[in-house]
C-alpha cells in the first residue's frame, strides 16, 4: 500500500476528518497535496456555504445540492490551477464565488418555473437555546427566513453573506464580484426591507 | 424589535452530517456505502464511481470501514442511499438475483480473478455451473482450483453470484458470505429445485441431454430444464455424452 493512501485513510474515522488544518494554512496545503487537504477545506467551509445557500434558496434540498455542487466544482478547478495560483487563493471568497453563482443560476431557473413553492421546513438552527426558546425562536426565524427568501436577489445575496454567514464587506464584494460600495448599499436596502416586512407582518 | 443582524446570524444552520461525506464521495476522495436488504439479511454495499466495490453482511460499521481502508487505502463514508441508477441495479441483484449488468469495480484484482467474476456474473439466477465450467469459459481449462480461490475471495458476493458456482460432483461446496449453508439458501431463494438437483448429483448425473435435439447441457440450465421427461437422457460426463452422439 502507498504511504500516501495510508495517510489519507487515517484521516477518516467514521466519516469524520481528523486533525484540522486551519483555513489560513489551507492554500499552501492544497497547493502541495490537493487530495489530502481538500477534506479539510470541506470541513472548514461547509457549514457556512450550506447556511448561506439555505437562506438564499429557502430550500434545504436545494441548499444541499448546491453546496455539494459548489465543492465538487471547487475540487475540479483546483486540479486545473498551478500551485502558485492555489497558494494565492482567498478560499472562503473563492468557494463563495462558485456557490453564489450556482445559487443565482438556480434562482433564475426557479423564476422561470414559479409554481415551485418555498420549502416550509427550512427552519433555522438555533444553537444553544433551550426547548422553549427554541420553539419561539424557530417561529420567528421561519418568518424571517421567509421574508429573506423574497428579497430581490442582489439584496438577498448581500444580506445573507454579510449577516448570516458573517463575511466582511470586502469578502462579500469579492464573493459576488461587485464593488464594496454596491454591496454595502444592497445590505442596507435589504435590512430596511426586512424590517418593513417584519413590522407589517405583526 | 430585537437586533436584526443578530437574528439573521441565528439563521446559520449546520450542514447535515451526510453532506461532507457526499461531497468527498463525489470528488472521488472517499467511497461511500449504504445498507440494502438481501436474502441473507441486511448487507453493506460500498461503491465507487465505477460500481460496487465491496459487499458484506451488515455488522459493525466501523469494522466495515476499517476493512475497506485496509483493502483499498481509501476512506469510506456511510450514505443514506445508493445513487438512483446503481440502487435499482443492486436491488435487482439482491432481491431477484438478476446480477447481469450490475456495475462492479474490480480494481485491485488480478486479470484472472476479474475474468472469473465477470463470467460468474453471467450465470442466470437459479442455475449453477461447476468450477471447471468457469475455467473453460474464460479460456483457462483445468484451472478449477484457481477459479475456486478467485470466487472464495469475491469482494462483491451476491452482486457477483459466486454462489452459483458449485463443485464438479454437483454438491454446493463452500461459501464465503456467512455460513456455507447460505449458498443453498440463496439458490433456493432464486428458484433452484435443490432436492431435485441433489438427487441428480447423487446419482452421478452431470448433464441432461435431449434425444430429440441431440444437445446436452448442465442440469440446471434453462434449456436442459425444458427437456420433457420422456426425451430426457441423464449423462455422467462429457465423454459418455459424446459416445451417445450428443453435442454440447
């Protein structure tokens, strides 16, 4: 058996990746050993990408598909990049560029088939809350998520990346391929609109 | 109203546990497996992008995953279901014994082993052939013992039906998946008349011929089974068949 294979095998225990590589060290690790480092990239980013995709699409099933597709495309792209380029990658923004594009294309396809309703099960996670708070927060969260899913795409994408996934404005701008000033304005307008919708809903 | 950014931040949701394994399986960095029902009870079915790579009776998942790593040097992750098309083919094989055309990944096996398994996969459900038949069919007559070894090491039992290959004297012989008795159980489930088969074998019958067509074949072959009792001739071996004017 190859030492490489042994080493890679040892990173899996019951499906989990053992021994994390921090996101900052990942570009160099990926440049040196794409297959070995890629599971760490997935682990580092998958919750954020899934959360963002879930809130952009409003559907768990779509978010799962789009998240998978984004990582598969990232993996294939890494195979075509020279090591120097991989070392320079800002990974979070880079994977989000791919994922946001997929989400936007998905949105366009859905706009052409408007009969598809939003997934009512796409309730938010509420880490750390007790069962009572959980029920309350879920109801509120579900309403907020529904309003969010109805914002125009540019505002929704900017609000989700900035406030759900916690990217900086610079990272949001890079992920969406738009100027920082534009995404700031989109976030601002999006939040305004959400506040209005929430107040009307009361 | 509470702070809107904080409420948006609370909309973060952890990805479902199956998502990362699914990504790794799709990039080929890990293979995946699912549990499927079979006549012998639930089985683990591992697969690569090429097809089924390992099958075993379902037991301790971590032992199956460790065995997979040891054998293939690759991670193995549990998934809820097989890919749709593969699932249909695998369930046809596990349920009704229709093993023909199920994609299998025989990487890591020798050419001889792979040839044995591919030929065995063509034996129709409910029929059996002797080890020597497989040896002749793959162009290696006389390699009966090596054929037996290749089948005993079959990584994908049930999907490649090594249970349809039996001893030259018609007895079922050994079986690698669970107990030897499972071989009989599987053949019975596929519709083989086990008692009839064993009675013929005990009488030393290796082939059945038809005195109308002059053709003979293995007793469980669907052509042989079509011969009506009046025209059926029991034959002990190739030579006596040839002497009596039969052709295969």
